[in-house]
C-alpha cells in the first residue's frame, strides 16, 4: 500500500503543481485583458505621455510632444544596493550624454518607493539619498517617478509557496500598473533594471516599444535545476524538499516548466545586458545557447582584454592561477541548456559600475590600517541584510576564529596574534521590516556565540560613513554563494582591503583572478574560502568543511601572511579593480546598448505589420 501511495503521490504532485501554474497564468492573462485594451492604450499613449510630462516636469505642450520618454522599471529604486547603483549611474550617464541630442529626452522611474503610502518618499528624498549613498548627482529637471502601489506582489513574503511563480506573475501586474494605471504612463523605450523578465512580453504586446534588460541574477538558473535534480539542500532548495524523492521530483517539474517560461520571456528583450560571466553563462544556457556561447566564451566590458577567469583554477595555496588546457576540459560540464524554439537577443556582459576612482585614494598598506602590534584589526562585511548574503556564516566564522570550537584545530590564529584585537563590522542597508528583523536576529546570534563585544552592526549608513569604514578596515569579507557579480568585492579591492569571498560565480570568475603589476609581479588579487587554503591536497574531511570553518581557516591564513605579501596583494587588487571595473567602462557598455535600443524605436510597429503581411 505504501508503495502504491508513493507512486500516486509521485504523479499527483507534479500534476497539481502544473495545474496550479497553468491556473495562475490563465488568471493573470484574464486580469491583463480586463484591465486594459492594447489598441486603446496605444491610441491614448501619446496624449497620456504629453499630459504626464506637462504635469511632472512643467513642459509646455510643444515641448512635451517633442520629448521622448525613457522608462526604467525598478520597483525598489531607493534600496541603496548594488542594483540601485547600476540604475542611477546609467540614468546619470544618459542624462549627460543625451543632453545634446536633437531629440529632447526625459526619464521616468517606475517604483514603489514614492506615493501616498506609509514610508513613501519624495523625488527630492530619493535624489538626496542617491548622492549621499553613491556620490551620483542627478538632474531633477528631466526625471519623474510613477508610483507602484501593488509592489507587494513582487515581494517574496507574499508567496510562502511557489515563490518564483508568484513573484514573476506579480511583476506582470505591477508593470501593467506602471503603464496603464491611474498614475501610469507608456514610455517610448522601456528598460528593466531588476530582472523581472515575465513583464517583457506584456510590454512588447501592449506598446510595441523597444525593451531593454539589465539582468543581475537569473530568476532561475541551471544551477538551481541541478541542485533539485541531485537533491542538494541549499538556500533555494530546503532540506525538507531535498530529503524527499517525491517532493524533489515535483519541484523539478515545476522548475523546468518555469525555466521554459522564463526563457521565452527573456527572448522578448531587444537588448539584454548581464552583469558577469556567471550570469551570462546561465542566461545563454537558458536561452538555448550552445557550449561555445555559454560555457567557453567570456564576454568582457568594452575596451577590456580577455579574462583568465573563465576556467581559472585553485593553486596549491588556495589562490588562483592560469588554467592548463587539461584543467579546462575537466571543468566543462554537460550542457543543461533548454531547447531553443524562439530567437534570442544578443547577450552583452556589462560589468556594474564600481566607484574605483574615489576609493583608490585610500591607503593600501597594512601598516596604514594596522599601525601598531596592539592596534585593532577590522574585518568588514558590506552587504544588504538579505538572507542570501549569509551574514550568519560571517558571525560563525568570526567566532571560530577568536574562540575555536572542538570541531577545529585548537587555534587557527598565529600564536603572536591576540584574538581580542579582531573586530567584525557588518554594514549594509535594510529595506523594510523583515530586513530589520533579520539584523535583530543576527545581533542575538552574535551574543549567543559570545562575540557581541567584538561585532558592530552599521545599518543604512550614508556613503561617507561607508567609505570611512573601508578606509580603516584591513580585510573585506563576502560570504554569498553564487554572488552574480559582487560590486562590494571590487570596492574592497579598490579601497585597498585584503578581500575574502566565496569561491563561486562573480568573485571566482571575474574579480578575484590573478593579475600582473609592474612593481609587484604576477599573483593573487584576493582570496577564496577554500577548505584548504595552504595545501593542494585535502582529506575528505577537509573537503567537506562547513562554510563557516572554511572562511575561518582562510581568514587565519590571510592574517598570518607576511606584511610585504599582504601589501603586494593589496596593490595588485587595486590596479585590477581600477583597470577593469570603473564607472567609465560601465558607461561605455551601457551607452552601446542604448544606441541599439534607440535604433529600434518605431521598429516594433513595423515588425508587427510585417508579421501580419506574412500571415
């Protein structure tokens, strides 16, 4: 009987999941049809746009009629994270470069941060925070905002189950509100800077305007599919599901169907930018690209040379070295791309903007940050207080470092180093009540681990304060698994910190790669939290160290390095960050993509007419 029930559940659960997904899609489509009519929206769009520009920017009728409107979809524009730096740097660049264009251009940001709800802010508040947090100055004269009152539809807390599906369908409704709601406006170009791909078909179908995309992190990746298939527990695959064959099978069906829908939605973008090699590989695989497109090819930002990161491997000391041909072959994995049935857009890698110019003025020697044998040694974490940033791992690693448990060696630190000199600073932004609750839980954990007196939490600090922290700290710590790029990691390098990150995604493939310096030779630009940072051979126990022990061991390795070696790593890291990840490189890549979008203005309607004639 148990076997019969198990087989029934194995079939029933996937069918139930598929039925629920289909129901949600049908309901979403009905909502779209009920709320708007495509022909009516397209007819009134020019008049709506003119009225919007007159009301929000004070333009005359003639000025508003002659102005094109660029829409940027970013529901959390005031969050203060790396994604927001991309948004505001891109917008400032466009304001500056398009100021002399024959066609006047205005910009509208679709966001849930403005409006009449509790906690809403004004345009002046947002611009002030952007300048304080990122040092980016924006002109208010050509910028307006559209409130998204239904932003809660894209929050993960809204969907305890089927979270990816719920958020993605929610993004369709939120995007629709921005375009056709009571306070909405239809732009001439629509650019998504948060990765809500399910809205792309809606925008293309409703308006027929060019759609641009900057994807920080694929909504679903081939790694996520692999973890479910192999029943590996993790942030996106709880142990309660990984431990069950039935639930894992049901989730794999759900993820596969979702990935196909995501692929079809991504393909509707006219220009698709991604922020890293890791993101590009996954996006190309999902779009049906071959091995040469997704696995072996590394696309870099404009004017950059080829990167060694594509197949970089660990050296005996746990750092990075150029791979041999045999190591590249060994690391290649079977293709997990989905069959391609729709044309896919060109995928550009445009590294995010990093404020390397200002940060390179900070001292880059160990003696300037730890001036005496009794001075405190600061380890700095800089990340939004979100669950995937793994702040708890940082606290546990720090506790293991200053007060080792019985699971590790008696002492990881050099004998001469007093553990009370170590200090951990966790700085970052908290977006809402859930993030603040997470900070409170982390404070409690620090107290339980006995390290509260050596830990400091800095929440929503202005940019000047963050810079002061980077000027003083000696080590930068980043623990997120599969961090798509890692702007903070680059900022640590530029500021002169010794940087330690998880050995995956952006830090592994793009950032913490070997570099050559005229004065400091060829060598590492940072460190990865491997299980054995000082040995090329590891026992099975070492290879399976828990993450916090791997980070603790790597931190101890960094602290034990001679000062001259530390300073050489700092110098190479700074030179690499400045040459490869500056604001100028991002602006060149963004404007190249913009020119491609600009060339598509008006082409959408022609494409539709051509399609009808072919039919």
